[in-house]
């Protein structure tokens, strides 16, 4: 005899998903699963479209991280039009894209921490759901709520100034960018009102880091023991090992920090990464081929990026990075809730990068586009807010897309999220006579740490099956057909 607990929908995440937890007759967790229950077919319906439409089309996957898809597609098309990877663009093209990207990182991280995560930290996992939400934060912690709104707004305005619109812009094109930064926008970002300029964003980023570190000091045992398990980690890094969220080489490390992928060219990603399909989710399960399905899964995102990089190339974030790394004596950090700590360090780093770029004269003058000899295949990889994002396109002689493969950040984190769900379910629910709302919220807290974008991650390999099952009045399966 087993009992099934269903958490549907998973709240305070982007997209739709559910969790099922199966208990045995002793009320111990038998197994649990994170199900992605929506299906979207972007890899299929971009086929046949002219390749230059891809950066605008694929960003419709999401209203939260469209810039990431926009830029990953543009980077893949840079290869196709002969501009090469990252370094092949003009200085203006690359730096405008970088400003757009770091504005996206800044606004997305701010949205996630202040709106989606802070209610659990401020009120507690077991608080009344009526107050444990962003409205509760606004009512009880007004200054913090306003700060979150203003930080996200600043990042959104950076996106508008570089992409043309805050959501679903058109700034990145194959081989470069389609505009310069205006003098008016530059002045506003550098010297705007006290609550809306880049120096204030840096100060607020430092302040929220201090807030989290204080919380960690007071709740260290809880944070360090919540959904903690060893894993591999993957990201891109700069060729010298520095954190670079826009361009780099692929690096993966094991749970001890030993390199599995040693700074390889991401154009060859399919030599190193395979994807598994499982019947109970529309989201695939990537793994490193050299290790295999059972142990080759890995984490991506802020936690992974701070585990793979050697240093952060901005001074304030580097100082925080050194303090963060000292917590695990330089070894990889496997604490699920430290995703939030790592995410806030990246928020500070993004603000520093934006300040440096806003002071760079290349953004206001110079050639926008470069091209070369066209080829029929290109791969673009970028570090999206949620982790490493792969876009792979192939075209025919008529410039039509014939193949598209996307491995999005949340897909890369699929198995780690399932591992986290299972561990928290065991820790909080095993042997309990009653399943309470705080127990179920604890499972969601584990998922939220990854900041999943479930709508981005939903696609399937090959043909989608149709399955019909017939049950009798006692719930016995009479027949099942699958096509």
C-alpha cells in the first residue's frame, strides 16, 4: 500500500510544474518526482524559418529571461554568418551585448531574491501562506520591497537601452548589434536620481549581501543541512579561469573540484553532453557522456559558476567570493540554499560590470556588425541567470533552419532538482503521521533555490506520445494505448 502526495502547482517559480511524493505504509518516502506538465515546441516550429529570425523567435519562450535566449541564439548565428564566437564581434557589438546581458542577470537575480525567495527567509518556511509572499514583504518590510523593485527596474531599463524594449527586444542581430547606447541613457544610468543610478545599485547589492550573510550566521545549521548532496558542476569560464557570464569555454568539475571538462570549446558540446528522456516529464535529463547517466548529471547556475571559476574579475565581488569560498575551504559548495548566496555575489558582480561598461566610449561609437564566410552550423552558449544555456542551429542552402536544439538552464538542473526534492521529502516527511503545509513548502523551497524557469525547459526529443489509460471504478487499470 502506498499513498501519494501531490504539490500542484509549485509556487513562486516561472512556469508550471508539480511534485508527487509516494509514501509507503509506514509513512516513509518511497520515491518522489518533479514533473514538468506543460509542453512547448520551439525546437520544432522554428524549423523552416529564416535563420536571422531565430533571436527574436526563441526569446518568446519566456518573459522572465528572454534576453538570455535572444543572445544565445544571436551567438549561434554569429558562427553561421562567419563572425566567429565571442571575440569575433566589433568592440561595440560585443560590449553592447554584454551590457544587455548583465542588465538581464541583475534584474532577474533581483526579482528572484526579493520577490520569490525573501518571503521564506523573512517569515520562515512554516509561516502562514497569507503573509509568506511578496505582498507580505511589501507590508512588513517596505524598504526591502522598494529596493527589490528599483533594482529590477534598473536592469530592465538597461535592457531597454540596449535591446530596444524591456521584454522581447531586437538589439542583437547575427554578427553584432543594431544600435549604439544613447548619450541620454548613459547619463541617466551613471548620474540619475539617488535611488536610480549605478552607484546606488552597487550599494544596494552590497547591502542585500550583508542581509543574507547575517541571516546565514543566525541560521547556519539549517542552511548547511538543507538539501545538501555532492554533485558535478558545469559552466562556461573565461579562458584564464575567470567568471564570465557572456562568453568562454566549457568547464565541469566533480564534487571534489577535479576537472571533468577542461576548458573545451562549446561548439563541440554534443561530444560531451547527452540528454535522456524519461516518461514522466516533458523536461529532459542531461548528463556528461564520459561518466554516464547514473552519475554524470551536474548542476548549473550561480552555485555551479562559483564552483567552476577561479576568480571573479571585479574587486567587490572578488572579495565576497573569497569569503564565500572560505566556507568550504576552497572545495566545491554543495549546499542547495547557498544558491542564494552565490546569486547575490553575481548580482554585485553584474552591477560592477555594468558600471565599467557604461564608462566605456565604445558603446557610443564604432562599427556595429561584422560578417565573414557563412557556414551551415552554429552553437551559442551563454550563462543565463539560471545557468548554462545552449542554442544549436543548422541551416540549409536557402537559409532556413533545419535543426534547432536548446538545452536550457533549468533542463541542466533537472536531476539536481529531483535529488533536492527527494532529500527534503525524506528529511521532513519520513514517518510523520500527518503531512502539513510547511512540509510541502519545504519541498518548494528546495526547488526555488534553483530559480527554475519551467516554461523554458519544456520540450521533448522526437515525437510526442499520446497515452490513454482506462480504469475501472476501483481504479484498476483495464487497458492502455500509446501512440
